[in-house]
C-alpha cells in the first residue's frame, strides 16, 4: 500500500477516464491504494458543444454520472433510465441537428450549466455546483472535478468531401463521432481556441501539489491531447515533483473499443491517431506523450500483458514500463491496474 499518497491528480476524458477513476476510487476505498488519497480530476472540455441553445460538456458529465452512479451502464455514457421526448419533439419541429443524442434527464444538467454560464459563472464553478449532487454524497470533498479550462475550446475534424471546393469539410468532433460513427477517414484534427485558453483555477496547483499524476487510458488525440495543449499544463507536468504515470488505451494495434450509440470510442482513436501520424500501438502512444527525461510528460507507462514485447522499446524512450492486464472489466480489475500504475513509479 502506498500510504504516502495524499493527493492524486488524474487528467481525464469521458468514458475511459471515468471507468479508470471508478476503479481507482474503488482501490482507495478498499485500501489497495492509500485510503487518505484525495483525487483531483482535470477533465477534457474540448468535446463541448452548443446544441439547441444548450452548453453540453460530455466528458465532465461522463465523469460525474459514472462516479455518482447515474451513468447508463450499458452505454457507459448518458443517464440511466433515460427518455428522449424532448429530442423527438425537436425532430417533429424539423429542428436540426437531429443526430445529436439528447436525453431528457441530461437536458436538466445542460439547462443548469447554460443558465449559470449566462448568469456569468465560469464553467469550473458550475461544475463544482453540479458535483454537489453527483460527487459529494459518496466522496465528500475528497474528490474534485475541474474542467481543464473555463474558456471555450472545441475540437474539429477535417474529413474528405469531394463536393466541397477545397475537397475537405470540417465537422465538430461530436458530429464526427455521433453522426459519422468515426467511420470516415479523418485528415486532420484542429482544437479551436486551445492556444488562447488558460487552465481553469486550481488546475496548475493540482499538478504542482500532487503526489502522483495519472494519465488514464483516455483517447490521446481528442481527450488528453487537448488537456495537454492548454498552455501551461505541460510545463506544470514537467515541473511537478510528483511522478507522472500513464495507462495505454491501445492493446496490440487496436484501441480498446466500447460500443457507444453506434459509434465506437475505439474506432475514434484509430482514425484520429492515423490522421495525426501516430502509430496505433502502446509504444506509439508512449512516444506521443514522451518521457519527462526527454522533454515529454511521462515517468512511467503501463502496457497490456499481451504487449510485453514492447516494454523494452518503451523503456528505451526513458520511462519505466510494465506489462499487466489492462482491460477494465470490473472495479476490482481496474483497481488492480491503478495499483500497478502507482507501483510502477512508486
Ligand atoms: P471518451 O471521451 O468517451 O472518448 O473517453 P476517453 O477518452 O476517456 O477514453 C476512451 C478510450 O478508452 C478509448 O480510446 C479506449 O481505447 C479506452 N478504453 C476503453 N475501455 C478500456 C479498457 O478496458 N482498457 C483500456 N486500456 N482502455 C480502454
Ligand atoms: Ca470525450
């Protein structure tokens, strides 16, 4: 047991990050990981989108609902016992877009967020308010969810379009994922507003003051990529006295796919890694993040047991590496995986 861990900071996307966090918190609760550890989650907001006048933050919501036991367990996103009456009514009015999934229960969250934004509150304060419902009952103030930035940042994907004068068209990452099912080859990824964004209050301190920083198996291009792209965050990771350890979202030459509303987070990863010119492998993702000793952000990297052959290649990048089972099949398996990550750099 790592009794010295008091502050753990996790940089998270939506479904993959949320499931990892669930396992980590299970490990803390069951004493596998230091029971005194407080967890700060810095979540991606570059998947955020405005729809029908509502501000939607899919990754913040995925983390809140998962940790607050409100998630739809079948899809790993959205609320359980959800209905879609409002979406059906909008479609009956012919209001576009019709492809975006809008659950009635989710709309309540979107309304609270949108109204508070319009009243002038920053996203970080709104998130804290929403978490009073989802995190406080189970975790008190030991788990904190913070958006990477209060600024508007949105990821767009360029795809081929023979009908467009330029031969390509740019779609919001939500349209790429939900409407196009990440099946169309991606040509490029652009995160609008990222260069001008600033970390939300508390983000840099959570990295600087952590005893350990974890990069869970989130999508490296559209989840962790934007977080690392917020000016100041990589510098904070390089400067912190905490060790930084990551878990591969890729096993073999595939992203671990979880079926999600017709689209797969796995195919999303593969298309976007390929578009970005990164090899789809556990070593490819490790190279993308790179070792702290070589100007990157990682001190350690976990790969799946079936990828034991790449351990030496990853170590040669200048970081610790170990092969362990990386499938988050249940809380206990995920907690064991989180413990292995902690021990790797402990
Ligand atoms: P998103 O915002 O919903 O796309 O969620 P994340 O970016 O946080 O996580 C998506 C990634 O989680 C996918 O690219 C998968 O590769 C990864 N993933 C999902 N399930 C597992 C699992 O059981 N093990 C590992 N290692 N990765 C997983
Ligand atoms: Ca996401």
